[in-house]
């Protein structure tokens, strides 16, 4: 019944538009060969390649529609709920099934649902003291998402505190083997990340700086999900109070509480040196969080309310590139070219030109997206070239503008 409930919730709005990162995932999986994903794409990405390789196999069978590509994440999330049921019983499974943030990313064609499943399987085998399988799934987790290392460190610290030195050595073999295989790629990714931090004005906004705002967002989003609504005071009050109550319930003397807080602590400490403190990068801790809570009807009610708010209104859905693309009636659009993937996913015949380069035509279409990250002011650029805005259309979190060459 819990799995049926979880599946029903995850099917609502599953065909909403892909947003930037999802479009990147799908374009990579669809357009690159398996070997090219590793040798060409991944060196300029900031994630290990296992998810993209898995998604490519999935797309070859089920296609690249919004529902098709997202069903992979849906299935991984259902697998996580099933594993939580096996480990801790029906109440943690029910809390995970209804958690609004876990629900949101269960519908996203990215690696977060997959790595959550792999880590929960590792914890399942840890509870069974089947250390070889713990090692295997920790290694697969690291090959899916580098941030999983925060949980691995927490597990190692816990086992060391219990003087289980042999077990720590065994479970470290999988991640270390994966690290050895991926080390040439990882070196290139680290170098590329450092270059991006130097070249791109606000690249640390994408990665997640260690600041008070990002720190507070972790409990608020873990409890209230991805949404935000007006009036803001009501949103902050409701999500804030729920967050305080949820996180207070995790403070206890238990294995799950220890690894939850230790993983967060390690991640926050790491982010002080390398930006990585976005709340969704810790999504895999939500299953551990609900296992530390176990049973609480008030938290269940809170999760259900925020989940239903998200599902009930398309206002809270992802960027609406699908609708925006239907309005493109030119052979080319101007925008920051590194964010072209959603346009290419929905409109194969439209060329994307960088707004910072040469602009041609009496009338052009501009999509002002991602400019804050790159420090771009498209209005200033186009006005200096003699263009004047003639029309602006708004979509969810997006805008499409028409500019004409002024005769003045």
C-alpha cells in the first residue's frame, strides 16, 4: 500500500517540462556513445559517469520523453522506500514516500534518486553485517555521485568508534577501487572546476557556497520540499517550524541519528573549502533522517501537506522550456550558449547563438537565462548594438524576448 501511494504521488505531473540539468542528462545519454560519455562529456562535467551510462541504457529501451526518462528515478525512489521498509518498518517507509523533497527529486532525471537507492542498499547490508556487499554498493554510489563520500566517512567513523577496524577496511575497498578507476577523470574534473570558478563570475552559486543561507535551506527543504509560496512570511513560518520539529526529532542516541548528523557535518566542513553546500546534494540523507524519526503523525501530516501543495499546482513545477520552445518561430535564438540544452531537446532545428558574440538580423529572439552566473547583461549588450525590445513573454521561471533593430 505504501509503494502504491508512493507511485501514485510520483506519477502526478511527471510529464512537466524538463529543466536545464535534466535536458543535459538526456542529451548526453541520447547523443553520446557509452565510451564518449566517459572520455568526452564527463571531463567537462562535475559528476561521475555511472548515472549517465545507466540513463543511456534506459533511454535505448523506453525512449527520451519526459515521462520515459523520469521513470528511472521514480523506480529508484520506490526501491529506496522498499529498502527502508525492510530495514526499519512501515512508518519510516511512509515518511519517505510522502517527504516532499524526496518526492520532487524522485521525478527528476538526475543522479540523486539513484545514489540514494544505492546508499540505502549499502546500509541494508551493513545492518546484516555483509561487509563485502556494503563495499560494492558504496563503490557504485561513489561512481554515481561524488557527494556520497560524506556518508561513507560518517559510516567509517561510526565503525571505528566501535573498534571494527577490519570491517572499515573491507567496506573501503569498493570506494577506493572506484576512486582508482575514476582518478584520471576526477583530476580533469577538479582542474575544470577550478578554472570555472576563476573564469565564470558567479560559478560558486551553482556549486553552493558555505554560508548561512545555504545552511538554513537544508532543514527547511528537507522538511518542506522544493516549493516556496506567497506570502513569504507564511512560507517561512510553516516550513521553518516544521523543519525545527523534524530536525529536533533526529537528535537522539542511535546509529541513524549519528550518521545523519555526521554526514551533514562532514559535508558542511568540506564546503568551506570547496563549494558544494546545495541542499539537494544531501538528498540521500532523507532516508536516514526518517529512520532516525521512526514514527510521528505530525511530521507525516506536514510532509503530506507540502507534497500535495507541490503536486496540486503547476506553479511549483520546473522551468517551462516546453511551452517556451513552442513560441520560437526563428531559426536561431540568442542566449548564454552553455545553457542551450533545453532548447535543443525541444527544438532540434533551432540554432543557439551566444548573446555575447555577434548578433545579426532585424528581429531576434533572446532568452535571458543563466546570466547572473556568467555576469551577463543582455539588455545592455543588445541596446549597444542598436536593438530595442518589442515583446516579452513570461513562462514558469523563464522569459522569451523579441528585439528589433532600431532605426533611430
